[in-house]
């Protein structure tokens, strides 16, 4: 296959993509929410050579009563992992259907500072009406209203990231001024349902703007850096990626692999006794590691990367690490991230200019090179 | 080095507790010195937290301001500015520390209980029982301009909302029974059936119906901190808090009066009078001799109160823009102006400016002080200055007399400002038997010697303890 080598992402929420994944986990349920376990899974993904890990989230616990499973907030897990990892990109899922965009902007900018430029943001939606009751907010009803909240939320979050120019802290001893206030900007956003003044309380993130990922259709393409595209086969993924209109595209791929103890089919069947693994129309591979490697090779040139959703992390991540990723790296179908680079750099994305900065120093530097 | 005769003091075995407050705001943190580091670089947060942990501190503390400070409609540009979201930064520190408590200042007006309680629970689980929450209640429309609801809350309702917020948060933290999550891999269910209770609350401030997402941490609930100083604030603390910050830590008599007042309020609500830790905020300046310490203080004050900052502080007192005056010249001749308070930093004027200005004029004249010298001498005051031995004797006296339980220390320099305290003062306190020589427990609640969370106590416990 032609095209640039793939960038590999993996979703690490809970015990895996299957709602009953915890039943095949290598640990008891009460270990899921311990710092040791959270760090161990991320370390395995980083060591395997993934470029990005994502962490699913929402206001409601995964699993419905009586099969409820606990979940620590994705931003808190991401921040914790930013310190316990050193290379891998980290993108929490944060819906802005009900959340305060001002807080979300602060949290994600802080995550980028803490990780020294390795942070991303997967935008999602709160779809279930129970989320409105949890948040104590009026129900955001229907797809159009949810899309409006996402659009406005991203607009505010991104504007706040730019509300500090990179060189706003001047520490001018002669004039006693710590800041150049002319390099701070009110965002003065007014949307359909709320207004936000600004500027941010957190300095501009190291990447300028975090890498924003989301599903096309739910979020306008011009607000995304990476479209997470879906399709049950390569033909539909090719069409979806071509239509995305975003700088980068990643294909969503659900995977269950054969292990030493059981075939992928047996493992899926075992979990299906407890709950169905509903397909959302994503590409799904249930089978051998070699088969997955071949499938991913075919995606090269179709998309810029893939996000894998392993059935059970404790079972599938070791197989990915042992067989699939080394195979792709050895043939240069995919690349490992390099230490010291930002997530934007890993994805081949430019550091964006600041929308408020007129002829800022950092851009001038670029031009003289 | 002799211990005070135990018979002479009310609390012969009392121990001093230290927290460190990485401020990220205010002129108290020096930025002009070559040793002054970045206020946003994660390495500096790590350095301060790890130094505090080396010094066996109880807690690392972060503040919060939800709008950049302004004076007369312009962003205040003289002080350090720009800090990370507190809970996010603390979750990162949880991975590189293992004993110190991690305390976030978080607002009850511009947050919702489901979200904030869950974020604090996450921090508490990731740190294995080291989270704390400093409950604050900004209410003004000026701050509200950054949020969906704007300035919706009446000033009079701010503590009502905070208290109802805490009620909902505690219900969420209590939503999972102890041991709800299975400890065996082959369990029939992730959480025991019926062990997770839906939280339904309907009150003047909140109308929620939700499933709590997380089990209890090793310390039950995050430790509750509070910093109100008004009568209303103190009553709120007496009803709800585990720790109170205060500005009453400089003068012994003032500190003791504050502590006695809180003990009265605790008894009035049926709590034991040792149920609340009192940790005033302070600055500590250490020298090998008293003279050296005082010289260091003079140098630090000149760094903190720059000419422009002196004019800024005087400007707040006078209610006038004095930025074009000479800080090294005399005090302004004009009378002070009393202005409206919209909640912005620059609007926080002094209660009786005419009286204060008259005092300043009298003393400046007597001492032939310039405006800057007057601000340094008579402006906002804080802190303790001395030798390690002198400070340790003084602090031992404070804590054994029951005037306070410790200090929340603000370093004047980031990231090295805590080194003297840990390397010189802590050993002197340990010699006097008023400071731990190792962490006895693993949770913040254990470090502070606190009882279990308020909602976990039976009525009988509460009565007996009282």
C-alpha cells in the first residue's frame, strides 16, 4: 500500500470495548480504579508504540443498573497519565453538551502544559436525557441542539486557548510589569445559549491549540484536526475519509484477537453470554494478529491513522504489542512516536498561529528560517 | 531546646501541621529575581510538592480564580498571573508523590455537584485517599461573565448554595456502600447488587437525579477546607469543614481568639472542639541570625512591593489611579474616594479608607517614609521572620496553647522557596517534639488526625464526642 505510514491510537477506557470486558480482565473489579492499574495499561500502550491513547467518558457511569461499573473522569486520568508516561499522546473524551466551556478549556490547556504538548481532546456528546438530570440543566434535546452545543463549546474552548499570546509573560523588571496586557484578549463569545468573556486563566497551551478529534457530522469539519471516521469495510471508510474535510483522518477499528488461551471468536462468545457487543457500524476484526496487520496495511493511504478499540485490554493489548505493532513498524506501515515531540508533530500538524496575534514573534521566527 | 513543662500548656502533645500554597497570583510571589521560575512549568509544581513531601507536610494546596484580575477595567499586569486548573494539576502530581495531601480550591457557584464531586472523587482515588477540597463561593456577575449562567446568584445566597452543594456532594460520595466493588475476579457482578444508590435531591439550589459513578476512597470523603472569615463563613466552617484557613496566624492573641471563637461555634453545632484543624496562611522567612532574617525580609519586601505595586496597593486604598506618581516620593495629597464594588480585584477597596489614610500620613511623616516605604511598613502584612530555633519555639508555643494547628505556607519564591523551611525549620520543630518524624498514615485525613467524614458518624458518636 502507498501513502504515509499510519499513526496508531488506542482507546483505553475501563477493561476494554466490550461492556462485559471486566469479566475477562486479569484483575478483580476493585483494582480497576487504582492508580497502579491506570498507569500500567497506559505504560503498556506507550511501550507498544502507540502514538495516542484516548479515554472515553461521560456524566453517566458505563453500564446500566444493575450492571454499573465505576469510572474516574477522563481529564483526571489523563492528567495522572501525563506524568506517568513520557512519549504517548493523551486525549480524554470530554462532551460539552452540558459542561462549562470555560472549565473545559482550562482543564485541557492545563493537560497540555502538564504533558508538555502531548494532549488532545476527543469531542463527544451527552445523548441520554439522564445526563441533563445529573448536570441539573435543561435538556439539550435532539441532534441539532447537541451539535449546536458542541460547535459553540469548541469555538469557546479554542478561542480561550488563543486568548493569551505565547509571549504574554514579559517579566519586565524595569517597568514592574509581569504581563503585557495587550497580548491578552477577551474572547467576547456570544452564542445561542450563553456568552463567555475571557481571557483564559491558563496561559496558551504549548501546542498553541490541542489536537481536536471528533466525528464528522457531529462537529463541523473546520473545527477538527482529526476526523474519527467509521465504516464497516474499507470501501465505506475510503468514502468517509475522502468526505471528512479535516487535516487528518483516523479510522475506528474494533479488535478481538486470538490469544494462547482462546480464539477471538471464543472470547467474544464468552462475553456475549453477558451483554451484546453492539456494532456502531465500525470496522471490526475478530481473528488472528496477522489478519489484523493485513487489514491495517490496507488502510494505509486511505486514512492517516487508526484508533483501535480492543475487546479486553488485558488480553488484546499484549497481542497488539507482541505481534501486530512490531509487524507494522518493521515494514514501515506505521511509525512509533519519537520522545520529545508534541502530539501535533507526531501527526504532522503545524503549530497554529494565534487568531488574536498580529505579527507575533513566533511567526516571525518561522519566516526567517 | 527544653520542652515547655506539659502542666503549663493545654495541649502538651499537640503537633504542628504544614501545608504549602503554590499561589500563582498576588504580589507575594517574587518574579523579578533570577531564581524565580516559571509559574506554569509542570517541573516546578513537581519540585515544590516533592520538597513539601520531603518535609513531611500534610498538604500541597492550589488556589483558583475564575477570571483574571482587573483594575479599573484593565487586566492587572504587575503580579504573576496564569495558573493551571487545580484538580487537573493535582491529578498529575498524584503520580509523582505518594503521601502528601492534594488540595484543590473549587468554586460552588460556577460548578455543578455531579461534575465537581466526581472530579474530586477521581483525584481521591488516583491519590489513594489524599484529596482535599477548599470550598469557595464567588458570586459576582463579573466572574459569572465566563460561565453559562452568568451572574445568577445573590450575594446572600452564596453560602446557602455552598452548603446545599456539599450536601449533594456528600450524598454522591456516600452513594456506594463500603466494599461495593467485588474483590474477586470471578464475581457475578462488578458492584454488589443494590450497593449503588441513586441520588435524588430537590432543594432551592439543586434538583438532581443521578447515579454516582465512583466508590469511596481510602479516606471516605475528600477532606473539606474552608477559608471564610466573616461570622457566616466561620459558622459554615463549624458545620461543614475539616480544616479552616485563616488570616489569624501572625499575632498570638489574635490567633488564640480566633481559635477560641471557632471552638465555641463547634460546640454550638454539636461537634467536638478538636474536630476542625486551624491552618492560617503565612509566609516564613528564615535567617541564621535574627539580623540576617530581618535583612532578608527587607530584601524580599522590596522585591514584592515594586514601585508600581506600591502605587497599585495605594491606588486601591485611595480609590484613585496613582500609576503616574512617584513611589519614592511622598503620599498623595488627595483624599480617598469610596467606590462601588463589582467583584473585580481592583474594586476590593478598604472599608474605611479615610481613617487608614490618616494613619498612614501620620506615621509616614513621623518616620519620613516614602509612599513605597509606607506601603511596605503599613500595607498588607503577613508572616513570621526569625531563626530556625526562634521560630520553632514560637510555633511550639502557638500550637501547644491551642492558638492554631499549623500553617499553610506561601513560598515567596518558586520553586526553591520552601527549601529553608524543610531543611532548617522542620528539624528544629522535630527536636522540640512538635513535628512528625515520619508519616504515620497514607491519607490526608490521617495526616491531619481527623475523624471519619461527618456523614459517616452515628448520632451517638457525635454526642459522645461532644
